């Protein structure tokens, strides 16, 4: 048996795979694609999260232990107050959701 039928079959398969790869092209995801792939779990439209803590020793402690909570619907910003002493050492950090 000659090897040509086998070679022709392999070349035909490779040509089919190449055609398929041309059809499957990379593209950028649209907002619609992202929403479809990752549906929103926010409690309301345009919901967002803020770290929330009260009088943490420093920013690291606040971010490490603070719950990342969804802000109420009427708030639009995350607010942080970082108190320092006269030497620049951290005294306390507080973070919460706030309105304008």
C-alpha cells in the first residue's frame, strides 16, 4: 500500500483545522459579554464596595480585617480618615461609605 493516501488524508485534516482556526478569531470583550459572563451580584444597580473600619491602628490593619461591604444606595464614595501624630506615625484609620 502506498503512503500517498495517508499523507493526503493528513493534509486534508490539517487544512480543515486551519480553516476552523481562521473562523475562531480573538476579539475584545464588550460590556455586554462581560455582563453575560459575570452577572452582577450587587444589591442595586451601580453598587460598589468599600472597606469599612473604625479606629484601626493603621491602614494595613484596616484593610486586613475590615469587611468589604456593599455601600447603601444613596452613597457614592468611599471615605477614609487617617490620623497621624506629629512624627508621622499612624494613630488611627477609619473607612466607610459616604454621600457627596
